[in-house]
């Protein structure tokens, strides 16, 4: 069912989206998303026959490329933009995952 | 000015016949950028030394004709297109320091054609916006009136071309982000057929809609630039095998018998009177050249904006999941744990409009709401696309305004997302249908702001779009803002 204006589940959706919102952001987005959902309500209220697809976005043919080894990024180039990396080991460093 | 021609065609001719060197051409572009960009905010990264090195290399060629069809032409590239070694931010703090290890296919093809990439243009963050106010690096200003927006999201590209900083820029068009800023800044902007131009190296926003297109002062220049960047690419499986014609060769001013459908019913509300008047006058110009203009209906056109914002945000929420602070992009300092790092990095890296769209997109794809919103929007999209294709079976082109208004004041719509989204009311339809569309200047308001006419064609029939636009341009010329804001007409 379409969401009602007043019950946009902002906290749950922010968690799903991996966003941490301040109380002020939560209040702002809750109000704005309710406004936006009211605006898109004309779509949810409409009745359509036919498939849920967009053929216009499908290519006429899918290109395949040869399954061959080609030049690619070096480890150093791939790590050059990493916020934290161990270049010597060729690894990206992240916070501890397992205690 | 500095005596350097204003169009790519004239620049190339000057370079080939020795009237100008690439170094002089690029030096003039760099000087204009230095003089005007602090006020306009149109350009972000500019690597002057690299530009002049490349220009000097072209000047050293024994036979300049070998330099390619865009030889010596300075081009600015929207900052969501990867440029090897040159910062590519997509207007976001999340990518503030990102230096791509490779260039987008479109950029490589421009360089192969002899163009010189002078720098990157400012834009709405991740191409999400209609005003170029949603950039982490400040807003872009309209060269016709610095208190107004240039449109968006390719506002930096449009502002740079309209101000004469460069004759050509690339933009990206998801729901109108090339066409709408072209209209608001008085230049030509093209959204090619979906599949015409490779998106390899384009920072993804909504992959079933994103396309790369040129912004120029003339239709001829747009045709030349599109030809240079179009065509199948093994690095983008959505590119089509369709042949890339020489569109310039078809520009003969002849539109006799061309059937143009005009959906006048869409102009009955929500459209400024000056916009409606200018587009109707443009229809009369084309009719006077022999085009056959008739009224048509476009089915479900009223649903295009809400459908677009459901589909595009759903795809954006998925595409932007990659910004997690691990391999590249902004990472929150001192995060304790992986999940905290993800959330902190994304929350610090993304701006307000991007967060808003990710939240909407995540919502419409979430369990319990997917069928009511996303599936319904995809059903509606199929109907809207069918409406366009059905109309284009009866006529050769569809004509619409590009934007319902001229450029609006900075700040006017930034706090009202729905009002901002309605800026795209005439552009999202062609995006949803995957058909090519072009915006061309069609007049100036009493207040001195440019207006745009949009011509929409059949899939892979950019030829007819270019031909009609060129014919129209022959009667109207192109126009540039002067420093006083008044219109200055150039030769077409």
C-alpha cells in the first residue's frame, strides 16, 4: 500500500540506506518525503495494463567482448584513491570487522 | 573579445588554415576562464600546463589535417565524467579528492578527434538537480543574469559555453540535465538516443536514463561533437550497434515536408506565457520553411515527472551504494567499526539533495512498498514511452518547450523539492522513452533571459532533429549574452 503522508518511516529507511541523520535532518526529510509521496501519488493511484518494463532502456543488442586477458589497472593505481591502504601489501585498510 | 572565433567549426578552420594556433586558441580560453570564472563558478579543475602541452603538440604537427575533426577545439567536461589524472568530483564532497586512473570513453574519443580538454565543469552533486545549486563547491551563475541559476544539472557546462569560456562542453542528461541548462543559458544542448553514447567513465546516477551529450553555440557544432563521441563501446554493454552518420552533411536547411507534432494541450497550465509564445512563434518559423506542423496528444504525459522521480531515485539509491568510504572517496575519520564507517562516510560525504533522493529511492525499493511505487512506476514508464513512440509513428518530430520558465532566481526553489522537480516537466518524457532530443534557443524574454525550444525525434534519428534545428537556426542565428546582459546575435 502507498504510505500515508504522516507515517513516512524515515528512521527505518535511513538505516537501510546507511545514512546517519541528525534529528533536524530527520524532521526535514520526513516532511519533505511526505510532500513528495503526495506528489507521486497520482502514479500509485493510476491503473495500468501491461508489463512493468521499460523497453526503451534496453539495448538492441548486447555486445560481448572476447574473453581475453587485457591490460588493466595496476594495484598501485587501484589503491591510489583509497582513504587508507597498505601499499606494500596491496590492500585497503578498514576498521576491525571481527573482534 | 580576443579575436578568437566563437564556434568549434570556425576555430577548427582557423587552426587548419594557420590563422590561429592551438596554443593561442587555448590561451584565449584559459584567459576567459581566469577572468570570468571567479564570478560564474562554472569551472572546477583546470590544468593549465596540461592544456598548453597538448596544444603545443597539436601545433607541432606537420599536417594539421591529421589532428582530427575537432582539431584545436577547447572543450570543458562535466565533472561527473572521469578524466585520467584530473580531479573528478561529481560536485560532491564524497569525491572531493578523487583522481580517476582512466578517462571516460566519451572523453577519450574527444581527444582522439583532436579536441583539447581544458577542464571540468561544476554541476549539481551526482547530477541530481535542476539549478546547479546542489554542488558541494558552490552554485553556478547564469551568464545572462548573475542573480539567476543556469539550470542543471550540467549548469557549469551551459554557463561556460554561453559565457564564451569554451565553444563546446559535455554534459550528462538523465531527466533533462543537458537540455534544460542549455535552454536557460541560451545554447544548444543534445540528449542523444539511449545507447548512442558510451557511459563508460560516467559517474552513474540512474543507469536506465543517463546519457552524455554536447552543449554548443550552434547545431552544426553539436552534430560534429556528437559524431565524435557516439558509437558502440565494448566497455558499455548498453551501447547500440547503430551506425553513426555524418549528421553535419545533412544540414542543408531543408525541412520541407517534415511533420512536426505540437502537443499544445501540455502548454495550457504551468507554463509562462512568454515561453508558450516563443515556442508557438518557432513553430511558425519552421512552417514558413515548409515543415508541416500539427497538434498531437501525448498519452500519460502528466505522469512523467512523478514516474521519473520514482525510477531515477530507485536507481540512484542502488548506484550510490558504492560510496562506502572503503576503496575511494570520503571516509569519516576515526570511525569505530565498519558499519559506523559506512554510515559516517556517507552522511558526511553526501549533500542534502543526494540524501533526499537516496532516501526516496531506498523507500520505493523496500519491502512492502516496492509493488505500490517502483513496479507501478515501471508500468507507467512503459505507457509513457509507448505514447511517445506512437506519436512519433505519425510525425517525424515532437516540439515542446524545454523548460516551463526562463532562468529562475538563485535560491527560489532550493527549499521546495517538488517545485524544483517540476522544472523538468517537459524533458523527462524523452528520457523515459529513450528518444533523442535537442534544445535550441528560441527567443529572449522581455527581461532579457533566453528561452529554449525542444525537438524530440525517433530512436537513432538524431539526423532529423539536427536538420530541423539547423533550419530554424538559419533564420534566427545564435545569441550570446554581453557583459551588460543584452543579447548579441552571432552568425549561424
